[in-house]
C-alpha cells in the first residue's frame, strides 16, 4: 500500500492507494483509522497525485465531485451503501432512513448507519452528507465539528452557485 499525507482546512489527511484504486481517505486520528498505516510506503502514485489535486480543488471551492478509482474492501451491503452515498448531491443531505429506502431495505437504517460509519473515503464518498431523519447531525468518524464544517462549506458553495 502506498500513501501520502496532505494538509486541509480540517487538519491532516492520509490518502492510500492499494494499486488498483484509492483504498482510503482518512483524517489523521479519526475513528477507524488504519492501524497498520505506519507500515505503508510513503510514495506518491498516479492515483494519489490525482486525489491530492482533486481534494485541493474541493477545499478551494473549485470542484464538487471526485473522479477517482476506488478500491472497495467492505461487505456487499457496505459497498451498496457507499455507492448510494455518492448519489447525494453536493450541498444536500440525506437521512439514514432515506438511504435505506433507496436500497429497498426500509428497516435497515441502523445497518446503513454502521456502513456509513465504516466508509473509508472521507469527503470523496460523502458520508458527511448523512444526517438523522429529524435533521440532527449524528456520528461522523472524524468528529461532528468536521462534519458541520463540511456541510456548511458545501451549503455555502451551493447557495453561491445558485445565486449566480
């Protein structure tokens, strides 16, 4: 596994490439941070360079979506949930229940929440856009302060684009 660290307005981010795609994007110290990351090679690959550039454009407000190959390693259900997360438009949110409904599993809100929490691609696969049905901010592996920042950042960009 190859990886690089980049800076962001929300702190350091580790980006990893498994060779066949992006293995993960984690804020340093977040929950579910890979335990073996210290053993990975610190070498920038083509995929890592693309991720660095695209994340830089995202934080500069110049890009809303990511065009990166992903290398998923989760369960089939997790992968379904992660694909659904990518359908949540920039500047908008969806609830765990809405995601469960979209997957034709209306009683699976809790399982959706568990899969969202295990999403290895912070920001790139926008798990920060998932909120409770009552509109409350709930869990985020990188902390609720980062989740709030990301939602506010995207909402501001969305309203600026709408006003243009």
